[in-house]
């Protein structure tokens, strides 16, 4: 089995060799890693993101924002959680109880399962499966049926309209998203996210030929566009502004989650924020070099760093990149007006899909013409007069 | 099967268990709810809802979904060939894989152009431009 | 042979596939609703896919079976798109999707 | 493979069969569609255990993300739901269908297992090696090599299906 060492669970098994924890089998460590990632990363992120979003909104509108609970209002999300937990648990009596209960499960599972293939660090990935990117695309498709069924089960006209819009929007934008991932696959020759990230390093000390190409976003002119298409498609897939028609409060009250109250609504919101995180993390891993520090390779550093510190730095770099993208997502919310539904579909099918197809073709030609080298490698090869490195 | 899928299994199980867990914790914390007439109605800004919400909707959503599924399948089908492309190029026989990719893109473009020209990508259908009578 | 080993043997896969196939046929025969019939057909196609994948692993350890299963998935999507478009057309014509109404060969 | 992992497979098979049963007999067509989704997921897990990782993801992407959504749209857009309440019971075929179902399962299973016995089984070590190896590139090689003709035929078929389906769904003025 390839790349066993890249597994979180395997790393934990190796670390505990020779200690009293040695007899613990691999599947227990897999469960521990899942617990750690979901309860210490995914769900807290969803909670804190609501606080950060309100704070950013306040800053942009010259307000103070949440400032009562704890210093700077930091514990606002905890107060929100308590509030949601203690609210009335409302199931529409005229609706469909079974579907109403199962819909949030689909949304939460669809967003949390995407974390499996995200490499937080070089050796910190819950399951660096071989079909990596495709796996993430596959599990996140569970969200659309979840939203659609939840909206139908509410027996509310706003909900059903919002759910139908949401499902149509998510499935439409899945095409440009998938097509914008294709250039990365052409460049890397792999679907495995860990492998894709590994190829995006750049060490100035190495000769060009021995170097990996730099971040995929600057691999060639077409990947720059592909990056933006993936980002915009991700906004639409996660129902963020300017694509928040499914929950447009001025026309649909609250869209597909109108009838969801208390913790049920909280789970929807949580699932959505986690989905934003997965999207941004995927973007960071595929196009912005994941855990790779720009122009540095820590294991070839002038002093040898302990492996634990390197792992921490990797996680930090990855989270900084991801959270910057999340910040841009929140920033856009207070910047752009909402699209109309016909503009939304027009943008997808007449704008992004043709452009994404063009990017795939352009990247294929670039890879063929320059033997897989990036812009930087080609330029440096020209300046040093060495010509092609192959 | 790779070990990574064991992690995936646990992620799915734990995420699925989280939902009833949180709802259960809420059930312990919250006061007993007293349903009222307005409270148990479908929310329509306080008005009494007229008729069921389970009504028929416009077919535009449906046409979009039909176009989507064909594109989705084509993208899924081209992924295996795309993973081979880099190695094939470096080994000097990229032409065959490129031809495959090009055919795939050409077919998608053809389908897109057909839908575009025949107006299936228009969201607003059946609205004819105002033409003054002669 | 205990149940766990049976699940991971070709007999287990074939049993699941047989049951799926028969349930699909059952749905096709008993449903009046055209969409219900389509659900049955999807079950039948899945049963065939399981069959091919099972033989691919347990009896040849080669890719041929998986290729056919992939083709089944691709064709099933095309089939679903066309079938649902036909159902939509039929619905526009008759304001119903009861398959028994579809016995006429003209409008 | 440890017993715990085999248990996951067994659960997936039970999920597949149980959901398929609901699909076949539940009178509510919407519930049938939802359980069809779970059946698809179970089949994807079975694919994964048979060493078809790429196929499993394709199954989820195409069936769960595509076909199920399409079917749900179709149900929600073509039914006068408040009148029919989605009931779909009673058919003149119900008795023969039950008889057929009860008789057909053992027959089919018997026939298929006999076939499996007749064909020479792969050696166990080759089987587990096959199940553990990644398949994406293998599928790519087969699609470009030995299976190129059916693959091209299917891509063209998909284009035809797109044109045909869109033509059928277009409102006639």
C-alpha cells in the first residue's frame, strides 16, 4: 500500500511504538484522528467562523460587532451554541418528519467527510486516498440532496423554492469546479492531494531541473484563470454571497432552512461553514501549494528542525492559506450585490464552463509544449541560457 | 483497499452521529415547548398559508439538471486519461492522450453550443421580444 | 464459512446482486408510476455493476470487469437523462405519469 | 483483512439490500428515491472493497450527485403532490411479481455461483494484491488502449443523449 506513512493514523501508530500504547490497533487511531479533526478543527471552525464573520461585517460597516460575551466578544459563539441548544425543537407537523430528520445528517456528513483527503501537513492527513480530489468531489455531492430533501420536508413554499434553487445552483457549478480541477491533474499526473502538494515546492538552492515547479496557480497563464474559476465556483457551491439566492432573505425569508430552528438550523449553518473551509482548503492545496512554504524546504534547512516542529509549521502554513481564502469569502459578502437567478445560470453555463474548457485545453498544450515545466522554470531556463533542462 | 478509507469510514460515522448527539443534548437542556396555532403553521411571515407547499414547480430546474448530468459523467470519464497525460508527455508519446482530451473537450463544446444556440441555457423562457405590428 | 467471510466472498457479492436485480424487476412490474419504473431500472443496472466488479476481483484479478462496470455507470446516466426527459414530455401531454396511460402510440 | 473491516462490508451489503427493498415496496415514491440514494452508497462501498476505488467515487458522483438529484427534481416537478400524496400502490402485476421475486433470487444466485465455480478463481494472493492497488491509471490505460473503441462510442452516445434529452424537455411553442 503506497504512502502509508502519510497517514495520520499510521503516524500515531509509529509514534506510540515502544510505549504502553503500542498494542492499540490502527483502526482505533483512525477513529481518534477522525474525532480530533471533526471535534477540534471542523466544528470549532464552524462556530468561530460565525463570530469572525460578524466581526468582519462590523468592521466593514464601521460598527463594533459582538463585544459583550468575554473579551472582544470572543465567546459569542459559545453563547450562540447555548442559545441554539435551548431553543424549541420544531418539526413541521404538516411536513415529512423522516426526511426532516435525515436532511441535516446528509449535509453534515457531506461537508465533514471532505476533510479526510485534505493534507494538513506532509504527514498529517487523515487518509491520503489515491483518488483524493475525486473523493472530495464525490462526498460533497451529498450536500445537494440533503438541502433539497430538507427543503421539501419543511412543507413551506419559501423552503421548497430555496431548496430547488440551491440544488440547481450546486449541480450547475459543479461542472466548472470539476473542470477547473482538471488542469491540476494534467500538471501533476495524480489525483492524490498529498502528491499534488508535494510537487509544488520550490527551493532556490536546487538547479531548475531538479526542482519541483512552484505553486500551481502560477504554473502557466491558464491556471491563473482556473484558480479564479474554482474560487468562484466554490462560492456558488457553498451558497455564499454573491450566490446566496437559495437563502436570499429579502425574497425567500431564509430559503431552504426557513423551518429549521434551534440546533437544526445550527447544524445546517455549521455544515455550510465547514463546506466553505473544505472548499478553501482544497483550493489552497491544489493551487497555492498546501503546506509548502514559499521558496523554502524545511527538511533541507540550515539547521535540522525536530520533526514535530516541522509538522506544526506545515499545519500553520496550510491553515494561514486556507483562512486567508475564507477571509476573502467573508469580505466578498459585504462587497458584492446578489446575482439574479438568470444571471447566475448564465454566468455558469455561458461564462465559466467555456472558460474552464479553454483552460483545460490551454494547460494541456502548455504541458506538452514545455514538457511539464512551469512559467518560472521556463523563464529561469531562458535567463540562465541553459535552454531546456531535459 | 487503502487504509485511508478506514479514516473515511470513521469520519462519516462520527459526523453522522454528531447530528443526533447535538439534538439530544439540546433535548436535555431546553424547556418543554408549548405549541401554539401560529407556531405550528408553515412560516409565511405571519399570514395563514393557503394550500399545501408541495406544489408543482417550473421545469427550468429540470433542464439544467439534465445538461448537468451529461457534463458530470463526461468529466468523470476523462479523469483517468488526464492522470496519464503528464507521464505520457514526458515519455514522448503525449499525442494519443492529447487526442483523447481534445476529443472530450470538443464533444463538450459541441453539446454546449447546441444547448446555447437552441436557447436551453436561457433561464427566462418563452418571453418574446416586443415586436411592433406592421 | 461464517457470515463475515461470506460477505467478502464472491457468493456474498452475487447474492446481493441477485437480490438487487430481483427487487429491480419487482419494482418495474408493480409500479404504476413511470419514475418508479425508472428506479427499478437503476437497481437492475447497479446489480449488473456489482456482478462485473465481483467477477473482476475474485475471478480474474484484472481490469476487464471494472471497465464494463464503468461503462454501465456512464450509460446509466445517459439513460436516466433521456428517460426523465421522456417522462417530462409524457407529463406535458397527459398531465400524469401513470405508465398504464402510455399504451397509445400516438398523441 | 481483519474482521472489523469485513464487518463494514457486511453492513454496507445489508444497507444496499435493505434500502433496495424499501425502493421496491414503499408506496411513497419520494421515499423510494431517498432509499435508492442509500442503496447507491452501499454499492459504492462494495465497489471499494472489491478494489474498484475509482469506480466507487464515480458511482457516488454520477448516481448520488446526478441521477438522484434528477429523479428528485422529476418527482417534485411532475407530481400534483397534495392531491396524490405520492401514493403508488396496486397494479395488476403484483401477484406474479411476488411469485417471480421469491422464485428468482435462489435461481439467479444458484446460477451465478455455479458460473463462478466453473470459471477458474484467481489465486488469493493475486486477488488481495489486485484489491489493494490503485485503479485510476489502470482505467486510464485501458480507456486509451484495449477499450478505446467502446469508450469513444460512449462519449458520442452521451452527446447524443444530451441533444435528445434537451430536445425532449424543451417546451414546444
